[in-house]
């Protein structure tokens, strides 16, 4: 099987596994991204996410993750829900409506890897689902999936931004896609204007210390009093900068059974969230990304909202 046939096979199977897109880029050092990452860390925009300071070189060079890496395969997977929470209750980010995406998407990628092995034999690879020092949005842009918007998320003209990104880094030589070079945000500043905590310092630069997603998930300490009245009822993550993005008018509901929200989630009232007990929390969110914040963190978030 030559590289053209293998590339066709991989993309065909990716779509059959319900991925929105599969873009492929040659592996290499992310020269343009290096100074931006260094500046972001120097300004301490990562807050208390100390792990962001680790593996600086690995974030920029896939060959330090997979020896002799030749290709970075980037996949996008839709999570936009068919039904939304009641807007009058406490809100959680749409990506957390269903089962934990790390597990769901990783299983699909590993299935694809096994099918590739049948075609070409063993090869060196690693699978990533937001689980290692990989600059996934940079690779997604280099593989032609979309561009990085002013809210720092990857945007697609046809799909919006409500999708997960995942990667396979491997030593297979494949046919590569052209990088996405056009910025279709134009003069729009809706995401910047809508952020209640002013976390978007400048286009594509997020001060995590002010981001509601960081405050409700990553931050383990108490949320600062300066955010009182600014959380807009978000208790796990935040979708404000996506909800206002004009490109998300093209988002369509996902068909992944494991991402469908349980009825209790959509029907929860503020009273239900306030009176939620730890045993019920552990039962309801056993397979959910919401468990990341832990029961104590969720209660903290509710109090701040």
C-alpha cells in the first residue's frame, strides 16, 4: 500500500468513525508558535496550571513524543448537543453534557490504529486526546481543518467550533494537507466583547486567571472576590465566547450516543444543584468530565455563581 492509498484509507475510516475532519500535516518543530508560547508563560497567563510550564520542548517538537515522527494526524469530533439546558439554571459547558470525551474519542482512535496496523504492520505512534503536551490547535491549522479564532479556539467555516480535537503522531509518511492560512474572524470582536471577566486580553491571547473555564475547573483554590457577579451562572466551564461566535450558526447536533445528555442534567433546577449531595454527584457524573472539579469544587462554583 503506497502513501496515497494509505492516506485515503485513513481518512475514509475516520469519517466512518464519525469524525468531522481528518487533516494531516508533516511533523516538525513549531517554530512560529515557540515565541508565542514562551511569552504566554512569561506573562503567567497560565495561572496555577504549573503543568503548562513542563515539557516546553515536547510541546513544540513531536519527535520528542514519537521518535522519528513523520506525520501529525488531527481529528475533529462534533459535540454540539441536540438539546440545551434550561437557561434559568446553573450552566455547564456543552462538551461535558455526555460521557468523558477523553475515553470516547481515544477508543475510536485506537480502533483506527489497529486497522492501520492490519494494512501496514506495526508502526510507531501515540494517540492524544487533550492528554499530553501537544499544541493541538496549531496542528489542526497546519493540517487545514480551520483557523485559530480571536477566542483562541479553532474555527471552521462549515462546522463552527463545537468540536473536540485529537491527534495521532506517527512515523508513517502520508499525503499532507495544505495549512489553513486565512483568518475569517475579520473585524468581529463578539467573543472579546461578550466575555464577562475580560479574559481575552487581545485576539488569541487568553489570560487563564480570568477565564471562567479555568476558574471553575483548573483552579483548586477559592475563586477571587473580584469575580463576584461575573460568573453568569457557569459552574463547570463556559461557552460564552462560542455561543456568540457567528460561525457557530453552522454547528449541527452531534450523533454520538455517548455524548447525549442524561435527562437529569437538562432538567436540573438551581435548587437541585444547590441541594446536590456528594453520593448523588458521584453516581450521576461517574462517566462525566464534570467529576474533574470534584464535589467540593462544584459546590464552590455554585456558591460563587
